[in-house]
């Protein structure tokens, strides 16, 4: 690496911060447009679901432990459990199933 | 709720985030070491960026000796979805929220912190998000630091198990509303199915994972907004 690593880090940090802070600071008012409001209302659910599947299946040591963790999280989430119990149960299911499977 | 209670609530939700972050950024540290960064430099990059895919892509380019502009550009592309999330988050804040809290929250808009913040009832009080950041920021930065130092010492099984923590949290965010609202439930199913399609069919592989997430989010949310515009009281 011949270039300065700190300038690399500065470039990354500046871009990362600007794309996050500009909408938050420039959009100060409540958006009135019904389409935009509906769009932004649906964005979180769609983007989280898109990021979760199929990525969760390939995140673990085996596809099967990934599936089991996924199903466990879906069931607990459906039951309305909080973030911590759902996340920890998914981890435990993956860990235990890999002890048996691998 | 007062500031202290909100901070504590955020910090509690920050525990699984910090744990998951530690595991994910640990592997990111290995990528940083391969790119020739020291543990301190990698930690600094993580502390200032808070983005897994963006950092991974940037480290890869740094390792290949790319130019500064190229590194900035790949960061922009890999992180573009945060622009969308910040737009959505701007509507979750009370319009009277001052500039400083907006600038602090903007520092750490990640998939996870966005997810838990948007899941708060009513308008978002910045103190909740501060509480989450209090654990998430060190979890992410320290994970990267130890990833560079310790490489592959952490047992593979442990890393494997911890890496689903973040997905578990996403699921905990979208499942309760999906149970209440049939449209959201249908959107979740459609989102997962198309995401699987994009990841599996080679035709779509010209798009990076970050771009695929943006394309699907925009298309599906826009279609839903056209077909099922929200009633005014839903937002509050």
C-alpha cells in the first residue's frame, strides 16, 4: 500500500456521514405528499425483509442451522417477543444445531 | 419517558446489536488486515463508517491499491441504502428536533439502529437512539480491532452463531407489525421471495448486494405506496 491509509479512511468516513446526515438535516418538515409518506412508511419493512432473506441462510456454518435459526426467529417474532430474546434464541438455536449437525 | 429511561431502553436494545456487531466486524478486521491496515487504522475506519458492506468493499479496494476517489465511490454505492433509511427516519423525528440531535443520529444510521429506531412507538426521541449507539459504536469498532489482532482465534462455531443475531433482530422488528397488518405481511413475503430470486438467478448478479437491496426496496415500496396508500392515522 503506497497511499496514505488515513486519507483512505477520511474519504470513506466523509461519504458515509454525508449520505446519512443530509436527509436527516435537510428534511426538517413532515412530508405531506401521500405517495411519499406511504413509500417511506413501507421502506423499513421491505428493506429489512430483503436484507434478512436469503442472507440469514448463508450467514452460518451450515444452511440447515441457518434455516433453523431463521424459523425460530420468525416464530418468536410472530409471538411478539422483543429484540433481545429473538436475537439470542436465534443464536442459541444455530449454536446447538451446529453442535449436533457438524 | 424521561431521557434516562429512554437511554436505558436504547442501551438494552443495543446489547444484541453490539454482540452481533462484534462478530461481524471481527471478520471485517480480518479483511482490513489483508488490506494492510493496522489494528488502530481498522478500528478508526469502523468507528467513523459503521457500515459492513461499505467497509468491506473499501478495504478490498485499498488492498488492491485503488485511488482515493474509487474508494469514495465504492463507499457511496455500497452505502446508498442509508440515504433511503435517513429519509424514512427524518419522518420519524418530530419536526421540532434541533440540528445537533439530527447530526448525532446521522452518524450511526445502520441497518440495525434504523430498524430499532423505526420500531419505537410514536415519534422517535433521539435519546433512545443515543442509548443504542452507546453500545453499538464500541461493539463495532472493537470487533474490528480484535479481528485484526486475533484473526482466526475465535472459535468458528461462536462466530457462526453470533452472526445470526443481527438477522434475528430484523425479524423481531418486522414480524409484530406483519401480524397486525396484512399488507405488511404480504410485503415481507414478497420482499423475501424477490430477494431470494435476485440472489439466486445469475441474470441479476451484475448488481452488487447493496444495489440489489436498494432496487428491491424502491420498487416494492413504491408499488405498495401506489396500490395501498396509507390512511392518515396509520403514521401516528
